[in-house]
C-alpha cells in the first residue's frame, strides 16, 4: 500500500513539473520578446526627436500608446538637456564644440510633461530643441510580468522592486527644431 502512495505522489510531482517548467520558460521568453519591443519603441522615439528637433504632445502620446500595447504599465522618465552656450566665451558660433566650453541645463519628466500640456494646461504642447541638445529616455515596467508572477507563486521567488522590462536611450539632437 505504501509503494502505491509513493507511486501516485511521484506521478503527480512529475506531471506538475512537466506542466510548470514549460510554462515558466514560455512566460520568460514572452518577457524577452516584450523587452526587445520596448527597446525598439524607446529607440524609435529618441531617434525621431534627434532627427526632427521637436517633442510634441502627439509624439509623446503615441510613444505611450505603443508601450501600452505590450501589456504592461511603465514608468517613463525623460530628461531634456538644453545646450546653454556660455555667453562669456570668446569663441565663434562655428566653434561651439570645444570640450569644457558648453554647459547643459536639464528639464526633467514633470517639466517636460507640463510643457507638453500633459497633466496641465500651462505649456505650449511642443518643445523645440536645437542642435546639440540631448534627450535621455528611461522606461521601466511597474507591474509584475507573468513570468514574475509564476515564479513567485510556484517557486517562492520574490520579485519586489525588480524591473524585468526596462529600456534606456540617449541621443543628441542633429537639427534645429521648427
């Protein structure tokens, strides 16, 4: 009788492993695919800003909508570094690329969103950048992915505070925006 109970337990454990292992692998692969898509979306957004020199409300909302199609929620951090040419320097405009001669000042996420009229009505809905300005975009998921949930519930791993899906891109504006 005892060998029958052991056999039944062994069969149940084997069946569970045959079901759980592929499921965890499949969800982890899904996270990898989503990770690559998010990287592409972030790079596309930054490249568009680099090539046009403009950030608009429509561009930002399209960026948010593309991220939402991945099925996760994200924390988006944007930093716009404006090139502030030192008015006291004695060089010409054509020679503005000297190292150490230029200073940047930054607008961060809240300031950028205010200028784009997202969450406020005080901005113009458009940020015009000039050649040499920099844009930094950092995206991290805020919810647990399916793989994190499965690993947590089935294997006892805690994923609190871990970002499975994140992407960052930085670019320098190539043209003066209009």
